[in-house]
C-alpha cells in the first residue's frame, strides 16, 4: 500500500509519515511540501491513498483533488485541515474525500482510517484489478496511436478504424504554454486533466501530450453543443489554475481522420501568430488566498517573504496590497490573529504557557509575553488570573 502525504508543514507531514510507518510496516509513505511535488510523485509512483492539506501554496488541496481525480480515479482521498468550517468539509465530501481530519491529527484516528481504507482497496482490487488494467492498457494504446498519427509518423499495421468509427466528426483543441525554461510539470498535469474534463463534459474524446509545453485534445461534441462553449469553459478554468501564459487553438469541425497530421501542423503554425493569455492573480484573489493560508498556518512560518511566495507576488508589492485590501499592515494582522488565538488557548487550564506560545507561532515564551503585554496591557498570566484560569 502506497500513501502520499501532501502538506507544507514539515511537522505535520513527517508526523503523519512516522505514525503510518510505525503502525503499518512495509507501507510506502511519500511526502510532498507542495502541490507540484505531489503531482510529480503521482506521475512516478503508484499511490493508493492521498492525505492532503486543504491550504497549500498556489493551489488548495480541494483543487488538487478535483483535477487529479480523473487521471487517478482509484485513489482514496483524505483532506487534512486546521479549519472546522462545515463548508470546507461539505466541499471535500462532494469531491469524493473519504474523510476530513482536523489538526492536530489524533494517531488512533489516523491509523483506524488507514486500516479501513486499506481493507476497502483490497476488496476493490479483488473485484476489478484485471478489468481496470485492461481498460487502462487499451486507453494508452489508443492515445499512443493517435499521437503518432498527429505527429505525422507511420502507424505501421495498427488499425485506426476505431477512431474513424468513434469520431466521424471531430475537433482538435491545441493548448500551448509559454514557460521558457521553467518546469511545467504541474501545469502540464493541470491542462491534461482540465481539458479532459471539459471534453467529457461536452461530449467524448481524450487528450495526449504533444510535447513539453503543448497538449492536443480530440473532441466529438454532444448534439447541440457548440465548440465555443467548451473553449470558454476551458479558458476560464485554465486562467484560474495556471500561473504561466497559455494559448488555446481549435481546428474547427473535421470529418476525415487522414487529415489529422496536416491539421496539427496548421495549428502549430498558427500558434506562432496568436497572443498568449497572460495569467495574473487579481489583487482581491491574492489577498483572499493569503488570508486563508494565514488562518490555517498561524503557528508556522509566516514571514512576509514566505507569504508573498505563496501568492506569487513580490514581497514589497504584496505588503502594499495587503494593507490596501485589509487596512492593516501584514505584520500587524498576523500578530493580532496569533494573539487573539492565544487568548482562547489561555482559557484552557490544561495548557502551559510555553504550549500556548508555541501553538500560536512563538518559540520564545519571554518574547510572547512581551508582545501580548504590549497589545493587551497585561501579561498572559495576568489575563488568566483575571479569567480565573488555574493551570492543572
């Protein structure tokens, strides 16, 4: 059984890994600090279960699960979150998550869940392992044949009659990214899954990787569906998910499958004359993502530089934008949030002062006390005395 733990907090992901390895010797447990690392692992390893944090740099765990489910339909998903809001749990369940774990994660609950999912996977494997393998092999063979055809290569004795029968009328959709020398492993994964979903929503077809920065979709639309509808939906999703410029071209309606190589050549030539859609996260969206991240990770590293990198902005610009949108300086906001959380924790008689400080992001109790007194004009201990809290 292989398990992937995706969480940008090293304490959480390493703790989960250690717990599973101790309880389930022989299990493969992989860890990822970002969505990009997680996608790379999914592409290189067979994974049975994914535990993903709900808020990660660049993409939420829910978005990660949504765009991954088509390519990895058998994976069991578990969402990890510092949020207890019903809306998050409801969306996670709607997307197919098997459970929703709140931080800090209890060891017994985690092991019980892993054992339950393992039993479920073993039952499913006995029932459908061979049929899934055969279906997957046929899918990859068909896509490999189409890719050779699209590239103008000889298909040998391979029969393309099934394409002719399944796609008497078809469109080709060509998506190309402009990332320079930047790795686009994550972006490639996103385009493949989103384009595949759009094709399946509006008809039937599939997507192949044409080269490092380009993908090609074959689509036969349902009766009454316009290609513009598919393309508009695709563009909207890619603008939301991608962080690199991209362009979308379509072939128009065609009937002759022998024309595919010439059509693809024309699309590639046309791409040189079409402007890329520039991707920029809006100011409101950037700050919204930042606020969600801060609330989920107030006990960890929330330096200005780290937060700016989460929303892909220059630190100076992010600082200015944050104050403009919230009315507070970044440091002031983070400190206020941490201290408000500290006041709640101080009312718990089971928590020592050092534990409260650590839980809200302060490793030095003396520094925590100074900051608390500066804001509330009393020390944490005086606050406890005022509220009749006696530490057990």
